[in-house]
């Protein structure tokens, strides 16, 4: 069995969980291997952003489609096509991020709210911090 040296701890140390409490919108453009290196919190935050962007692209695409039906020019159809490409891009990114989260959690949260993200951070901050010890003798009182 091979282990990553960063995961091997000595002297009763616990693993340190790296958490950046934000994710920037430009992170969406990262490659899959780069996204896999992000913390789970960052991925959840990104997933929330990607879902919103994808939803916005769908709404715009639908609006341009309806305008194109009523319009006399092909300009709306061109905009519909552009937003359609963006919708596909965000859908692909959504699938990538969801699959990474699925491998970590075993599921993908259906809704990611600010409250969900705050609770997630609180759970990380309130996690066990003491040394890992196996007691071999009873404690005297």
C-alpha cells in the first residue's frame, strides 16, 4: 500500500484540513485536475456559482429564442446560439464539479445555500483538534 507522505502523521498528530473560505468565479475555468486539488468547500462554493450561471444562461437563451420568433432579424438567433454555447460550457463544468463532489461525499447536495456553506465551515472549525491517543490504562479519578 502506498500513502502520500503528507497523509502520514507521527506523534499523535491529526491531518490538517486546508480550507479557503471563498472561491473566485475565475476558478470555474480551471481544468479537471486543477479542480480536483481544491478543497471540498471550494468545490461546493463553485458548484453553487456554476448552477447560478447555468440557470442564467438558460434563461437568456430562452429569452433570445422567444424574441427571435417575434423579431424580423436573425440577430436574436445569433445571441441564442452564443448563450447556448455558454449554457453547454457551464453544464459540462457542472458535471465535472458534481462528479468530484460525488466521489468525496457519495452524493451531490441538491441545494447549496449560504446557510449550508456556513454550517459546513462551522463543522470543520469545530472538528476534533486534540492528539490521537489510544489509552491502554484506565484513568485514575
